């Protein structure tokens, strides 16, 4: 397992120094945000890269569905991001924006951390 030393912002967001470059835990957060923003089959050259959550798109957020999403993420995330060892993940429904919060605990060779994302 290798640590992500540098990661370019996946949306090519910039600051006064140019395109944002992330390191360490910020790089992992950026990589996870990129992955969760990429439906499987939409990444050119890597048709098996990305999430498989489209099947849940029009379902209202519930605890039961959150458990299904957790299982789905656990199965696919490991294959696409082998450099990030997933320690735990939790999906929690949120009716405020008709979606879910995703929290992922991870470990790399150099550090342990967690990331929070919106689904």
C-alpha cells in the first residue's frame, strides 16, 4: 500500500498559486470525492472505475437503504482505491437534501484518518 503524496484537485479548482494540489489526508479526501462523483462506466479508459449507486438514485433516504448502500460501497471501493485501506464506513440518511452522508475511516502506510462525503 502506498500513500498518495500529491493529488491534483479532481475538479481542477484553483487558488492564487494555480490548480490545487493536495497531500496526505487531503489527497485521500480528494481521491474519495472523485470516486464518489464518478459513476461506473463514465471514466474514459477505465470502464470498471467508479461507484455503482445509480440504482438507488430515485429512492427516498431510509436506514434500510443506507445499509444496502454501505454494502455496495464496501464491495466496489476496495477494488478502485487499493492504496486506501478502508477500516469502516457508515451511511446515514439525510432528508434535508434528500440524500446521504457517508463517513469513511481509512488507513494508509503513513496515517489513519476519516473522510466525510455527501451522496
